[in-house]
């Protein structure tokens, strides 16, 4: 299995769009996609609603998306061309409890892309990317914790925003000085670019010969 992780420094920065864009730009890989959500105190991982369950109860839930065009993040992954799409829900800080079941569900998949920062604590992927929005100063603790472990960064530019300036973020400047790639994508092109797709393929070592093999197998 080759695993890609895509996280974001905060909420609503475009990470789901980036995951969907990567899937759409490399459909031949037959991606299995997963979104990881950790619910706070008093919210149940089974249904995302208020619950009086104890810490040891309802620690996680994993469901597979079956429908297209519903607007949910997992449905967007299917719309983009993912072969399978999973939603992993856990209590805050209890992601480790879901790992055996998640591993079982994806163990036969060749290419897996996961929307998560926290998973980086437990697994080293082939590629870990963080999506950043310069207009949002908030930084999640998990994003800060694993920031220097990223292989690349994507600056998301929303409609009406000026071009992001890497120099505004000293953490990012430090990583760029280490010669880590930093891509700029915009909302008009669904937060993805051919440059990003080519970078992902290079990190997964997916070349023209591999693509030809897959097409031959499909026929």
C-alpha cells in the first residue's frame, strides 16, 4: 500500500478540495479515500450527536460511503473518482482505537489517500501535505505538531484573495529553506494544479510504464 496524507492548518482551508483534486487528477490509481473526524467531549463517534457514552464506549465508527453527489466530503471523494470512500469517526484523542479496524479495511488497497493530520502520529506515509490558508491565522495543535514532518505545502487562494505570500508564515519559510516544495492553488481551479498531481505521482513513483500496465490490466 502507498499512503498519502493531506492535512490542513485549520478548518475550511480547502483540504477536502485538494484531496478530491488529487483523486480526480490520478483516477487511474483507483484510490481508496478516507476522512478522519475526531469529535469533542459529549459528542458520539457513532452518529456525531450528543451522547452520554463513557470514554470506553463508542470509541470509533467507520462507514463506507455508497452515494454520489450528496455534498458530503466522502461523497465528494467518490464524485472525484475514488474507488472507495470511508469516514472514520473517533472520540477526541482516541484515534489509536480505530487504527486496527481501519488498517483491516484498507490492507488490500494499493493507493490510499487520507484527510488527516493526527494520523501522522501513528503512521509514516509516502507523502504528507498540509494545506494552508494565509487569510486564516488559526493553527490547530495537530497541524503545528507535525508541520515540519510535511513533505510539501499547498497555499490555498480563495476567490477575491490576493496571492498568498509564504514570507508571512515563519514556520513555512523555515521549511521552504529546507527546499521543501510549496505550491499555490486557487479556488477557480478547485484547489488543485497539474504541478501538484505530477509531484504526487513522483513521490509515489508512478510513471508512464506503470500507467500503461494498469490500462492493460483494465482491458
